C-alpha cells in the first residue's frame, strides 16, 4: 500500500518562488544543510533560507566555487545577519561523506532542515567507488543515504527540540523506472534515462522509510519534484536531445513550461518549512503541495507520483539494500 497522496490546498503553486513560500516565516536560530546548495535550484534554496534568517551549511564537491557562489547572500539583503558556511563533500566518495559528517558532528550543532538537492542527470555510463557503482544511483541516492544516516545524531537533536525535516529532491523522472532490484548498477547494459529514473525513485522511497524511522524522534521526511529548470543538471544533454525531448525549441530557446531556479526551489523549501505539514511526512510533493497519484492515459502517465515510488515495502527494501551497500544505518539494532 502506498502513502496517502492528497492535495492539501497550500495556496501556492507551480509559479510560486522560494521567497514567496517563506514570506512571514522566520528561520532565525535554525540551521539548514543543503547539498548542491551553490548552483541552480540549490543556490536559490540556500539564498531563500538564508534571507529568512537560517544559518545554511553548503557541503560542496567544489568548495572554492561554492564560496564564490554564496558570497554576499546574507548581510544587508536579510533582516538579520546571516552566514552561509561551505565545507567539502563528494557524495560519490563514502570516505568524503564520513569525513564531512564527523566534522559537522564535532561542532555539536543540530540540523533543523536538511535538503538533499545535489544530483546528476542522464550522464554517460560512469562507475564510482571501489565497487564500480552506477554513478546516478550512487550520487543521487547512496551518497545521500550515507550522509543522512551519519548526520542522524544532529537531526535527532533538532527533532527532539521542536522538530526537524529532511527533503529528498526527486523528479517526475522517477516515472522512468522503479528500482531494478536484480541489477541496480546496470551491469547488464546501461540506459542513462532509466538510470536517472531509478535514482529519482530511490530519492522518493528514501523519504518514505526515513519518515517511518524518524517520526518518533521528531524528524519527518518528504520528497519533492521541483519542475523543469534550465540548470547545470542538463549539462550532459546535447541541443538535439533537448529539442527531441521537447525541452528546447528549434530556435534554441527553452520551452514555455520551464521554471526559474527560484520557482524550482519553491517546493523543496515549502516541504522543509510549511507549518501545515507539521505531523505529516513520507509523501511526494510538487507545485508546493502534496502530489496526487499519477494515473495512466493513452499517452503514458499524468504528472504526479507513481505508487511504486511511495510504497513502504519497497522503501524498506531499498533502505536495507542501501545500508548493505554503504555499510551505514543509524537505525540498525
């Protein structure tokens, strides 16, 4: 049985921006961790959270580029003095994940908001780590699984002091594939879009099971589809591919349905902060609301979430697989 997916009527929508979602919300004294928080929708997320008063930690594979990108986000543009902190993290390297988590935990701070925004899409076949994991599954999902589990003491600390939220950034691309249980690393032939779809399904399932495990500690989890945005995420696609997909017009301009980074950041920021979501979790969100289930049509499926991406049994199975692969499980008995 899948999670309950019911629109709650948030008053926001597809064109809302992250700053509009945060209007009237004061995050002073709260700490957020945003992976990928220095480019695209991640940077827009960092900017919005910081200007609402949060201290934002940005783990980055390219720390110097991150420091340059986030420079000046707070200060005069914010009502309160705000700081954005950058540290080094490579999600494809579990030693790097462990080192970042150890540095953060040594600070003794709690994490009120964690947004797993970093990711890669439709890349050429790439193998990472000593076991040759498929890169999209490894970076988008397994690295974040290890990171959240290693940071669990900080999340649970905040959870017990008013609540904490984790948002896993998924995508409508999850409709391209359920988890390939018999071949998650595409050892029997690689398809870049199916690999992306599997990784985005994994993000959604991760939120389902983390929410089930964490709710007693005051930590709730959500997954979010940001919409389609022109960012570095599409760097592996040619103009020809973009035109064939309908993302780009023949004249080289973007399709009309593209969103700005600020609009793309809105749903993940909404899931991380919206007051009416208190006491809820484990659901897939889009357009600044809880999504409906995708339904079959003659052309495929409507937008929304496929049931396999929010299935608790599948989520528990993926958690067990991820814990086995990464060797990290904060909830192991």
